[in-house]
C-alpha cells in the first residue's frame, strides 16, 4: 500500500527546537541560567552529602571493629588458649566474624568465614591488608562473588612475646545497603529541590520578564504607528527607567509626526500661493486681460517676483533639508566675526539707505577668532540683518560684536515693532510668521530664522532672541572663542 | 501569567515538596500522621525565605509610598 513517507530527524530536530526556544525567549534564557546555577550548587552538595554519609558509616564500623579487636586481643592470653571456641561463638553472637592466627600466620580459630579454614597459612600481605582494611576503607573479598569484609587486627602477646594475631571482620553488605538507601533518599531530595526550583524559577522569570514583554508589545504598537500607546508606569529601577524612556520616545515621535504634518501643510500652502499668482497672471497675459501696457508690465513684474520667491523658497527648503539630514558640508576654520559682519553691513547698506534706516556697527579693539564656516556665518548674519531691515520702518539697526569671556557674541538689534512674548518661542520654527497677514508684503519665505538656528547649531553656536513690543528686537549669536588667537 | 502556566508552576512546586517529604521520611514508618508532620515541616522551611522575601518586598513598597 503506497503510504506517506514520514521523516523523523530525531533528537537533532528536538535539540535545534530547544536551542531556538532558549535563544528567542528571555524567560527560557533566564530560567535555564538560574536552573544551571541551582544545579551547580545542588550537584556538589549532593556529592558532599554522599561522601559525608559514606565516611560516617565506614568510620563508625571501623571504630566498632577496632574496639572489638582491642577487647579480643586483651582477652585472648595465648593462641594456644583452649577457650578459642568460646570466642568464636561469642563473635557469631555479635554478628561479627573472628579470625585468630598464630605467630607462623596459621589460622588457629575462625568463626566460619567463607574461604578460610583452620590450619591454613595466611600470607603476610593478606594479614597486613586485613589489619588496615577498616581504617583505609578497603574491603576484602575471600571468595570470588562472596561477601566483602571490613576488618581490624591486633597482635596477641603472651609472656614470651608475640604469639599471634586476632582479626575481627564485618560484612559490608548491610552497610552498603544502608548507604544505597541514603543515596536514594538524597537523590529524591535533590529531585524534589530541582522540581521546587523549576517551579519558583518559572514564576520568578515570568514576573521579571513581564514588564519587558509588555514593553516589547507597546514598542511594536508604536512602531506600527499607534503613537498614543504607552508603557504602564514601572518600578523605580532600571526596567522602570526603560519604560519611561520608551514613553519619552513615543512622545518625541508624536511631536515629530505633528511637526512633519504641519511642515507638509505649511509647504503645500507656501508653494500654492506663488503658484496661484503665477497661474492667474500668466492666464491674464495669455488672454490679454489687461487694459494698458503699464498694466501688462505690472503683471509681468508680479510673475517675475513670484517666480523668484518660489525659487528662493525651494532653494531654502533644500538647504534646510540638507542641514536636518546632516548632509551639509561645512568648511570649519578660524573666522574673524568682525570682518564678516563688516562685509554683510556693506552689502545691506543700500537697502537700508533706501528705507531710511541707519546702520550702526560697534566692536571692541580686539576680538578672538571663532571656529566656523565663514560663508555660512555670513549667511546667518545676512538673514538676521535682512529681517531687521525688513521689519524696521525707519530707525536704526545696530550690530554689536562683543567678547564676553570665552564667548564671542554678535547682537543684531532693530527698532522695529518687536515680537509679542507669545510668539517669541516659535520664531525659529519653519514658516512661523508673527504677522501672518503681512508676510507677503515683506516677501520672506518663513524659513530664514529656521536656517539661522540650524546653521548656528551645526557650527557649535547658539542663537537667542529678546524683544520688547513697540521697541524692537535683538538676536544674539554666540560662538566659543578660539584660544590664543585674536584680531 | 496564564492559568496553565500558574498550574504548571504550582504542580512543579507541589511535586518538589512531595519529593522532599518522601525523602525526609525515607527511614521512618510510612504512617499518615508522620508523613503529614514531615510535609508541614518541609513547607515551613520552604515558607521561611518566601515570608522573609514577602516582608522585605512589602516593606520596600510601603517606604516607597511614603
């Protein structure tokens, strides 16, 4: 009958499965580790207990045999003693065997030890072994397959000197039976201890790993996009700290997601506005919807302005994206902040003069160099000065370079309308405008200050802002001074 | 912990305690009262560290609440 061929890979498959389970489960890893530790304690303890019981029983037997041997050696006055039969019977009553030899090592009395008969000459080695057997825990077997004996021996002295020796022997069969029972008992206790340990280890590892498993579950939920998921508050330990860190991460991700959505909404809006203008005025030109040549030229001017604004917006967005991805290349070198500031002021002079704004520059005699990218610092200062000139109707824009300790600061102050305190924390955000309704009038992209902040931070500096509504605004750029170099 | 896991753990602990009880009563007459007395003593010895750990845990929790 054709049948399905069943393949069984045997223990290899099982052990691979076990390895996979242990490798993938923290509960299994922790459990197996603790169990191995328990076994590492229990196994030597079991061995020690076994040795302890064995030695105890052997020593007890040896002491008993030696005491009996002493008593027999004292009692037997001579190997020719006619009372040897009496000692033989006495020995069988005490459950021990008796062996008496004369000075020629010939057996003169024995209580019926298998393999030994009266009148037999014993070898010197055998007698020596019998005398030391109990002390050295060495058993003696007289007949192959017969009982093993522990023994002790003593010399017998009569008036003329050594007349022979007496040996008391005890079968170790009963002793070994008792020891086997003890071993079984210890083994059972060990098995009980291991089972108990497995039970408790299982509960313990599950309890310990539960917060970790819960964190894994929540983290996976967060990874799938549910940023509202949070890990339950844990204990005040490392695991609790980890759960706090995961919750912080979720909050941060949520913030990034909100920012990203806002960014896409902003960018769509910012791109849509000039495109709408371009579309509208281009259509007007195409359909000759103008009255005069002057009006046509105005339409063309608006198209050019909006195209330029769109181009600038895209360029700044590209710059900002590169900065945020860390792809911008900075040429870091020793930079003279005063020189750069003077260059920027020179470029801004005509624009400022057109608006009737007075530009002021203050600097100390000596200013340390800073470590930065000259081109990028110029871009930062240009953005700040453009903003200052743009938002100041008429008045003064003051630039001060100052050296305070290890820090070189550049302060760009204007006498414009100022920024309301509620708007101050957001001025460095992308597309954030204080006067949303008048943003087109000033022609900015809403990315200038965001670029300033990113560029400053990329060069290890900081930028901050202070403002008083109706009085003006001050942007403070701070960079660490380079050691022992100043101009 | 799932019910099956709790049951498995309780079973292992009970088996362990029974093994220890049997081992402790190896050389005595297998009378019910003697076995129960040994069982209670094994439980007592096992319960001592658990009670100590429980007291310590409770104490830590109380002090954290305060």
